[in-house]
C-alpha cells in the first residue's frame, strides 16, 4: 500500500500534463467556456493543483519510509489517500471526454476519500514528527480544493445536461453555494479549524468572486458577492475554532496542574 500511494501520487501530475495537452479531449478551460455557469473560478485559481500534486508526491515519499510503515494513523490514511489520488487522476480524462455524469460521481467520491484522510491526520492525538507538514498539509489542501471543485463540477453538469434552467441560473446556483458553505464549515469544524483546508477553499471562492463580478451572465454579480461572503465566513470560522481550541488546551493544562 505504501508504494501504491506514491505511484498514484505520481500519476496525478502525469495525467494532468496529458490533460493539458488535450490528449483526452478539450481541456477544462475550453469545456468551461462551452458550458458557462455562475459557479466558475478565474483561471489562475487552478494553478493550486500544481502545489497539491507536488506536495502529495512529498507525502508519498515520506510515508514510504520503513519507520513509518506501521504507524496506526498512516495505516488508516493510506487506503483513503490512494483511492482519492486514483479518483482525482481518473476525473481529468473523464471530464475531458465530457462524460459529465461519471465525472460528477468520481469527483464526489474523491472528495469523500481525501476528506477522510485529512480528518484522520488533523485529529491524530499522537502524530509522528513533522507528520503535519508532510501528510496533513497536502491532504488538507487537496480536500479543501475538492470541497469547492465538487460544487463547480455539479453546476457544470447541470448546465451540460440542462437538468435545470440555463437562461436563469441564479436560484439553483445560490442553493449550490449555500450547500458548499455548509459542507466547508462542517468539515472545517470537524478538523477544528484547519488552515490549509480553509485556505484552498478560500482561494477558490475569491477566484469565483473575481470571475463572476466581471461576468455578463444574469445573476453573476449576486453569486460573486455570495462567494466572497462565504470566503470571509470560512476565514472567521477558522480563526474562531483555532482560538477555542487554544483556550481548551490552556484550560486542560491548568486543570491537570
């Protein structure tokens, strides 16, 4: 399993490179232009994948070390991480081939797997030295970005199959944004204020605000404001959760004296 984690971490940037070369069909930007929605982020935001891929490879190498083989948390995390990496890699060609319904299932499954891994690492009561930097941060970034990307993908699928009105997208787009906010805050709370997780999501939300405030689609100005409000709310929640955790730690220390 340790070697599989590394191989699948390496597979993601390889497939990503091929995808950008349009080896499987149109790239993400072209598909996004073909099916415009009110839940699209500015193109620069997707550069975060480079950081996620690179840091996940670092995690793959780090967890491969013999002295980390039997750590209970890593043993639990590896299957989730491997599945999440495989699903992330698979999503790219599937989406490029415009099999939107399948891509939607894959990205939500990837989110579930990576989120499980991130939660286990963030709440590990006895982490290995430097475990957070080599494992927790990359998987938290991955989970944070997927938590938003899954909803962007959902909006694109709705438009592609015309499941809901495409001439007036504001209503159902706001429902998706509210659902995204609920999921982001629930997972962030489960991880007691996870800075890398929140950062990745806020990065995407701000990029959505930038994209939508200049969009000509009806309702784009409203979704731009809502995306920015969610970003601020997530930032405030993260700081509040971290302060609360610090207070509890101090109280526990005093109680034990």
